[in-house]
C-alpha cells in the first residue's frame, strides 16, 4: 500500500478495497515495450522523412510561430530541437515517437491493472496496443497524431485512479492536477484534446461521479488550459481561424459512412477491433465498471462527434488503450464467471496473425523490391521516398538559370509536402526559401513583389493564367524509379506575371 497514506487511511477498509489491484505485469509488458522501441529505432533511418515530418521540420526551423493552420507549436518545436541536436538524423528525430509508443504500451497495461486486470489481462491489452496498425505505424513518425494517444491515455488513466479513490471516500486531487498538466501539453499538440475534456465533463455531469465537478482542481485546471491556449487562439484570430478551414478540408477528404469501420481497422485487425467493441460495451453495461460508466459515454460521445463532423478515423486513437484495457479485463471476468479457461490458446494464434499487417506497413522492404513491385501497398514508399531527388532536380534547374534571371526568380511549390521537402533538403543545394499557396504554407508568407519570375514545382498548373509564358525545365526521377508522390513532378519556369505577388497571393490561397 502507498507510503503516502495516513495511518487512519491505512486502517480504513475502504482504502484497502480501493487499492486492491493485481501487481503490475512488469516483465511481459516492459519486454513488449522494449521490443517495439527497438523495432521502431532500427527502422527509423530507412527511406527518408515523412511528408508531414518535413512540414514540421520546416515550420520549426524557418517559420516557428505560436500557431499554424492545422497544428499547434509543440511538434514543430520538437522537430527543431531534434535537428539542432543532430542535423538530418532520422534516428534522433524519431527517438521521441518510439518512446511515446512504448509509453502507450505500458500505460495501457496500467489502465488494465487499475480496472482490475490480472497479469494476463494487462499483457493482452498492452499487446493489442503494440500491434494496432495506426499506433504502431504512427510510432515510426514524429507527428501530432503520434503524441496524442499517449496524452489522451494519461488523462483517462489519471481519471480512473481519481475515481477509485473517490469510491473509497478519499480526495486525491493531485490526480486531477496531473490531468490538467497533461491537457496543457495536449493543447500545444492538437486542440482535439479539448474535445476529450468537454466529453468527460458532460459524461460526468450525466452519469457521475458528479463530485468531480465540485473539485476546485477541475475548474482551476480548465482555466490553466484556456490561459495557455491564448497565444495560439490569438494567432488563429489574426489569421481568420484557418483551423476551421482545415476542418472543412478533412471533411472533404473523408467518407462519413466509412468512419467507424476505418477506425476499427486502425485499432487493429481482429484483436484491436474486437477489444474496442467489447471494451466499449463493458464500460457502458458491465456492473463491475459502474463507477467508470462516464468513460464509456465519453468514448461514445467522441465517436458520434467525429462521425458527424466527418473526422479522420485516427481521431479516436487516444481512446484505444482504454478500450483495449476494458475489453481485456472484461474477458478475464467473463472467463472467471464461466469457471473454465478452454480458450487460453486463442491469443497465441490471433495475436501473431493480427500483427502481420501492422508490421508489413512499416518500412521493411528494400527500395529495389518496391520499384519492381509497385502494386505492393506501402504508405512509407509513397510519402517517405523521393524527396532528395525532388530537391536535387529543382536545385539543378535553379542553378542553370541565367544569373540575372535567377536573382529575379522565386521558387513556388504546388503543395505543402513539396514546399517542405525543398525547404529542408534544398537550401544546402542553393535553393532559396520556398513559397506555396497550399494549406499551412500559405501563412508562411508571399513572395516579394520584386520577383518577376517563378520556378514552379508541381504537376498541376493552376497559376498558369496569371503568367504570360511558361517553359518546363525538368521532371523528377526517383531513386530506383520508385513510385511515390515526388516522381514525375515537373519543374517549370514562369515569366511575365500579370499581377504583383501582393495582389495574386490572396487569390490563390489553397490552390
């Protein structure tokens, strides 16, 4: 029992009831977390930066600000620090994501333990987290979507522990203050953590424990979260609330009817999907989880909100650990009630089979193999290769311009990944800073009016009507001729602008 308890608390039977949990399954869980960390670190230097990693790195190094169209400052800041520590090191950049993923594995086991799970339930829940396609794949990148599941999981775990103590009649408001601290970090990652906080408060108001709403820590904590959000909110206000525009972009890229099936697929093939569904059912219906009913309604409310808003299927990923834990504990109790354990062998078959897909999604294939078999599905091949070839091709075209024309030319990219790749890989090759009207890059500024020529890098040509002449100079050819989003991108010289950049830039936002 905790050494921080008073003598009276130690003697109180309610205290013992609240603290009766199985010991932590230290060996299997830490072994699993260590294995996943090693796997992610070994694979981290393969291929290259993810397109979004390039964006975060460019934002952190060259355009650091209090806010962005689709992000808060934490991830660009982490990318900046990693690059300062070890320039151009994928291993260093991806060290934090690997640790975050390992932390999520351990945290899921701790949630299962606090929900009453034995060593087996803890291990099964942690293993489900480790082989979740989305959680494992995102652990390979530095991105906001990588950090959010751990932040959400910490909030939910602290609330579970507070609820256990509340049931025993004791106040442990330091747990609520811990929740505040995590939420403060979370709003600097993604504002979606505010949706989690609102969903929790509404669920507690509806089904309890309502005493939580009377704790000063909750409302002082809410104030702290809002205060620390002010710089980002001011940036959004000054720039016309582009986060709302990003919401419309996401809604246009997703299909509402496929949200739930895709979210379950992201949680895990067979194991993850089954535990998510069963875990939610347990939180909403099982008598053993009565005091945690608000968490079930929190998850359900978030899913319905993301469904209505046409959110991306990875948005509920922060609740996967909770659902895995609740599902594993529910299965343990079901097994105990039935009085036999004939299905103990099932995880030894289902878990390895469920692990095949998430491991296959990682960058495990040699590039020559991917070049020879473009039909192989590989997210990493599409978005982690070709960027250096893109920068070399653009730099060569820029250097070959006549000196007088080169001084009068700006580089403009079709999309934010292309712009970020040129900013990150191209500056050392002599490419000047890059501009793009696409999404968040538009807010990094417009080219100067003194520029009367444009080197445009992109396959589409939406700016052609605004220039008098264009001439294609080169086309990107990738290493081993691997199919990716950089291959075939054209480098085109535009001259004879019809408008100044200060007139043109507001018109082409989002092209």
